[in-house]
């Protein structure tokens, strides 16, 4: 978020759109920031924290541990 704010105040970027009003310029960066945050959330929910093979290996380990405790 801070980087978008810094980019919006950059004179070198501002030179690319000299005919755009300041309000439109800053609103464009607010929109860009929100789009990036939305993309981050989508990726956060789309990509699991643990890969499938890790979940399977953990489940197998837990199952074997429970079976070993039952036999004691």
C-alpha cells in the first residue's frame, strides 16, 4: 500500500499523464491498490497453505501414530 502511495507522488510517473487531473491521478492509484489487494486475497484463497502431498503425509503419520497407541 505504501509503495502505491509513493508511486503516485513520483514526478517521473506523473510526467506520463500530464493532462490528467490530480484527483483522477490519485484515484487511479487507489483503484490500482485495491485491485492488487483483491488479487492477493484471491490468490490467498486459491492456493492452499499445504500442498496435497504434505497433507496426505501428515494424515498417514497421524493415522500410524494412533494405530501404534491403540496397540499399547
